[in-house]
């Protein structure tokens, strides 16, 4: 029980120390140096403004290729042990990903204009 309480005290002290350090280092509140991006320039729009709907298709494309990599690396390790069933299952998986890429292509997310 002592170990848990001492660890909790260490974590609380660390968080409090980091907050204190941020107050010391950050400078005057509201100065241009405190702005989070754009080299101290005033932002053109609010930080939580909405994204355009065209980014949905690009997100689908990213997820398709991301899922492909997540599942193909472990598959490549065990494909020799599992045999033809693993190859058939991977072709089914790639077919589902191809449907997603085809959708994104039809939506025009791959056009650079």
C-alpha cells in the first residue's frame, strides 16, 4: 500500500512540477509568442472549424491502406504454416480493401485538382 501511495504522490508532484514549469516558461499571457502555430501570426479561422466533406474519402483511403499493413505483416509470418487457406483469406481481405479504394476513386479523392 505504501508503494502505491508513494507512486501516486510522485505522479502528482511530477504533474504539478510540469504545470509550474509551463507557467514560468510561457511568458506573458496573450503575447504573440504563445500562439500555438503559424509563427506567431493571428489565426485566420477558429481552431475547431469544420472540415470539408471531401476529406471523408481521403480518410477512407488512408484507413484502407492502414488496415492492409496492419494485417499483412503478421500474415506474411504465418502464411507458410497455414497454407492455401491463408492465401484465400488474404485475397478476400484485399478484395474488401479494393472495394474501399474503388469507392474513393469514384468520389474523386485521387484527383489533385
